[in-house]
C-alpha cells in the first residue's frame, strides 16, 4: 500500500510547531502505518538584528536584543492557546550578541539526522522542549550538546557533522527545496502520494489534514479508530519517551487530560512512567531501564 509522506518545513525554535505536536500524535495513531513523517529545516531567523527595533539597536545592540527577546517571549506565550502545550518564558534569552541566528538549531537537527536518523525527530522534540519549556539558550553549542546527550546520540559523531560541511550542505538542500516549492513562511507542509504532491503554506489543524489526505489519495487513505489501552500508551512512550498529556489525549481520543492522568495511573504505580511537572502543565516521561 502506498503511504502518504508528510514533510513539515519548520525551525526547531518554532512555538507554532511545538503547539502542533498533539495534531501529529493524532495523525500518527489514527493513520497508523499510513503516513511517513519527515522534517525539513527552514531557518526562521537568519539575522536577528533585522528583526530588532532600529532605534533600540542604535542605543546598544544588547539593548535591542533584550527588547526583541521580550517581544518574542510574548509571541510564544500567545501561541500556547493553539493546543495548550505549556510554554514557559521565564528568563527567555534565545538571542544575544554572540548568538544572532537560529542557524545553530537548524544545523543541529541536520547533524542529528546524519548521525542517528532514527533519533533525529526525538532530538527535535527535546530541542524544542529545552527552548520553550526549560527556556535554555539553545542557540549555544553547549546547550545543544546537552540535548544530544539526553537523546542518546553519539556526541563525537554529532560534533563532526555539526562542525564540518555535512550538516551545512544538508541544510542548504532543505532550503533549496523549500524555495523551489515557493514556501516563504513557516510552518508549511508537503503531502506526497503516488507521484502526486500538495503544498500547504499555512498552519492547519487535524481536520484539514484529514481532508487534504483524502483528497490527494483519492480517498484511499483515511483515519482508523484507535483503542484506549495501557498498551497503546506504552507504545506511544516507546516512540515518544517525553510526551505531554495533551498529546496523549489527542492520540487516543480521551476527553480531557484529567482522564489521561487517571487512565495512566497504573503505569505510574508500576514505575514504567513518571510525571514531570513544569510551569503551566506537566509531561509524561518514560522511566529508563
């Protein structure tokens, strides 16, 4: 059976893509085995100074960046309403006079892909979490390497790809493809099926994805019912060792995150999973053996 290939054009710093994780969990479970997910980097911020206030920069680059970070934090906070995935902007300082682009984040994902393709998407999730929930300055290499180690990627091999030309070449290929498709804003999506393709140049929800998938596949690919079981939760955790209850709610059609919490209690009691409390919410974490 032909599968749908869904490529998301994004940037690891994007709050919009972070807030869409519940949609992707629902697509994963309701189209199990029917969709292949891919990510392509779009380098959202090439030069942060181009986004700063000119008058503030004239006074001091550090001042201009301080105020830009504050405005960016407000944008992140406003995006929490999309799905409710918790966003914490305490002490947010992604950009500085030393780190003036999201290039390090984009190169990091490409280096992860080259080093451990089976862990690259997990690395992307962890990198977003570090940026948006932990508010760590993930444009710094030392912070990126913390996420590399957390994800279980070989640090030496990662650094080789990150620092030689291989990650940069892979990123250039992503950017060339994005521009060839006429994509100029992020996130954007490319659906491919049986030689056909569809480009969606805006943020969309689950129902719109379902309609687009039906259209491009001529109705051959459609959602299937899911079963709420502890095994289903465990299977989700195998793929996503760190996951929000909002993602689990969407993936397995629970009514609320309170229902999720009650349902997973046996897994907490058996110490298969643990709860990680964060500001404005909580996450479910698989216990490492």
